C-alpha cells in the first residue's frame, strides 16, 4: 500500500512541475503597425530594424510595401528544447508570382528562453502580398493557442 501511495504522490508532484513549466503569455500583447521611417521601398527591399521599434496600436493596416504589422508579447516558462512555437498567418489569399494561392503561411520557431519578448510580424515586401481583407495571426505551442489577433488590410 505504501508503494502505491508513494507512486501517487510522485505523479502529483510531476504533474504540478509540468503545469508550472508550461509556457504561457504574461502581460499585455502589443499589436498593430510597427513604426518606421517613411521610405518608399521597391519590391524585394526590406528595411533593417529591431523588434524594439514602437508599435502604433491599430487594427487597420495600409497595404503598402515596407509596412510591418503584428504582435509583440512576453512568454514565460520557456525552456531550451521545449515544443517550438507555430506562428500561423491566415491571409485573404495571397497569390504568388508562380500562380499558387496561399491562404496561410506557417512558421515554426524555436523557443528562446533568454528573449525578453517575442514577435510575430509580417512585412509587405512584394506587390502580390498587398491583399486587402482580414489577416489573422495565431501563436501556438503544440495544440495550445497562446495569442490571436486579426487585422484588416486596406
């Protein structure tokens, strides 16, 4: 009987440790248009910038080359080797130059335990990406949704 009780106690401790180690969102999620100098970019050009640039809080995103929009958030409980994040970008239908329609883009991103903040963003770099309509950004770890935000590209 003692062995059974000890095993039950060990299982409870292990489950409690797993619950504490779970990656979770902490604090406010910043969302909107990442601010940058007003520069006319050509297709394929990008402006080098950091993830620390200010975010203009808005859900309305102008369809313009060089515009970068998305989320900045803080995750706690991250550990090296944990299940990576899946960043899911649902689009109104981006048709690339090869004629293929993309209703979603998916990026798998390893967890960086020392990163103070995480960013999920999309930057318009090609004319075919300038598709008006609803764009939804979702952040998952495994099958757990950590964050979600919808934007209206105009």
